C-alpha cells in the first residue's frame, strides 16, 4: 500500500492565499477565514503563489501526477488527511483515478471512536501508516511530510515522492490542453531528483528533520574513543 498525505484544510488554503478555481464561493470562503490573520498576512497574488510553488497540489493533481509516474489505477492508496476543503467534491476525482482508495475512517471506523475527540492522535495514526507504506507521497512541504521523509530515510531507505510544486503547479494549469503523453513526459522530467532515490547528500545543506545526519548513532565523538582507550 502507498501512503499519501493530503494537506488541504480550509484554514491552510486561506493562510497560503492560494486559489483553486472554485469561483466566487471559494474566494469568499477563504477570504472570510483569512480575516483571522488580517494584521499579519500580506496581500498576495494566488497566481504568483502558484508559480512560486507555494500552493499544495489538489487531490486530483496528486492523482494525475501518480498516473503520470506509472502508478496503475489498481494501486492501493491510503490517504492521510484532516478536513479537506470542499470535502468529497474535492476527493472524488482522486477516488476515480484510484479505485483502491482508503482512509483510516474507512478501514477502522469502530476502532477510531475513542480517538475522534483528539486530532493529534488521529494524525499520529496517519503518521504510523504512512511511515510503514511502500511509497510515501505528499502534496505539500509541511511539517508532517518533512518528519515522515526524514524518518523513512533514517530508519532504512524507503521511497518518498515529494512534488516539485513550482514546476508542476504551472503544468497543471494547462494539463488538459496537451496530450497525455506530453503531460506525463513533463511530469517525469520535472520530478527528476524528487522521487526518493537513495542519493548521498552533503550534510548541512538541508533541513535536519527531513535529512538527518547518518552519523548520529554510528560514530562516537573522537574524544570519547580516546577516553575509552585510556580507561581500558
């Protein structure tokens, strides 16, 4: 099973200033939520934010990306998420692309009842399932995605796919104006280097949680080694 983390909550979209084609209702809904931070949030252009890669992919866009990357429509997909803006309307296209679509609510509705009042515990369940999945996919670069990427990398390499949001965001604006072959070729091209290959990275250039140093538990400090020899 592949784990997919979808960060698409209404308050997150409002905070980001992104727009996803939902017309005046979407603009009004998100503008109302955005008033909570009116003192601290600058005015932004949704189009520019999209071009800068600051907007998470929609569930449909995640599905299109996975199909372009050769995931078949019978792939088992576990979707980890909180509240999704526009709910089932937004999730339906992803369900159509991957018929083996599951959430924790679908798999263990009775067992989840004690956890329902606690959002952090529900998130922890999603975290555990995604950590153990064969492939982990995220539509965002949020903290949970970074922690999972780092954990999967440190505990033994498992593939983690992170979308190149800057490149893919522009591509998805016109994906249905070209052939599927050209679209899929472009997705694969833009995702080079973001497919979770086990490449060696130089320390210090990436975020620690996402790229933990491999030597943390392997190499004792030099002074510690000398001290052990002297004490022996």
